[in-house]
């Protein structure tokens, strides 16, 4: 990280009397007993962040304000944003906190669907029962390129539902023209939704494709071997993009362009 960029992270936002962002933990919201923040957690630790991991599904409360956190990330899970479970409804309602306070927030897969739902968008499965499981193309919009350059040409997915672009939000990335779930990334102020999975490590991919092997037979899903072939081809760019995206997200400033193979 360059000296000027690092000094910005340590100095905090001009005029803000709270501790600098990297002195506060990033709130990590997970949905299963064995879930981890994966590569996102690794990248945040490499940037000097500490993590405050909570699993509200198992009774751990979410904070009433994010003043004590550098930001928050809600991860994925096998459940749906449309499920009636109390913890799902409470999490969706809680998203009013980062939205109202305009604190840095990222929703990944289920987390993005929860954010879209909170903002009034429709979250639904494909009418033909198709899924996106494996690597699929994503295309940044001009706005997405200004947020963070160097988006990967393909990203890893594991979902059977998608969402419409919430009213008033900016589209950052979309799928191929024929994509069954075209909205891939959006933002509302400092809050971002990513439908794809930049958090997945190689170990997670092994675990998901083993424990969830029956889902690989769903229409549209990639064969298991293609997941690992795709990782060999696309992972370097996805990793470099994630590092840059998280740096810019925490600093809340315009990005610097990093080389594609920056890690």
C-alpha cells in the first residue's frame, strides 16, 4: 500500500473525531456454525483490520450503531432473504443502521439479497429453476469502473436467487446479456451489494462442492471440475480486485489502479 493511501487510512476522515477506521473492527456477520469470512477476512487482516465476528442466527446481537466499527459485511448462506425466520427478518431490518448512518457496508450473495430486499427490490428464484454455481462473466458498468478498476472478467457464484436493482441505487456490474440474474453489483451511498463470491478460498470451494454436490446437478450449474479450472484461470484477477476494492471501501476515496497480478 502506498504511503499516502496508508496515511489516509490511519488518519481517518477529515473532521471525524472517532478513532481512525483501522483502529475499529470490521463487523462480520455469518450465517452457519462453520462459516468463515474466507478470503475477505484474510484480506482485511492483511490491511491491518481486526474482525468482530457475529452469528445472529445463533443469538449473537448486532450493534445498534456502527460508530464503533470501521464497516460491516454480511456474508452468504443457504437460506433465502424471503424466508420467514426471525433472524432473517431482524437482519434485513438491521440494515437500516448502515444505510441511515452511511457507514461502509458490503452484502455478499445472501447479504446483497438482504440489502436489495431492505431497499424494496424483488428477490426471487429463476422461473425455470436455473442456478448460477461456478464461474460466470461479470461486466462492470462505467460507474463500477469509477468505484474500483480492474474487475475480474469472471467471478465465482453460488446462488439460486437474484434481485432487481433497487430504486435509486447505482448499478456497478452486470452479467452477460443472457444472464438469468443480471444484477451483479450495486451500491446505495456507502453500502454495496455483491451477488458473486469474492470471499471463497480454495478450501471453501472444495467444501462447498463436496457437501453441496447435489446442487451441481441444477440447471445452469457448472460441473465440479470446471470450478477448479475456472479458479486456475480467473483467481489471480479476482484476488487483486478484491484487495483494491476493500482498500477503497475502507478509505472511502477514489481508487488507485493496481496491476491485475498485484498479489
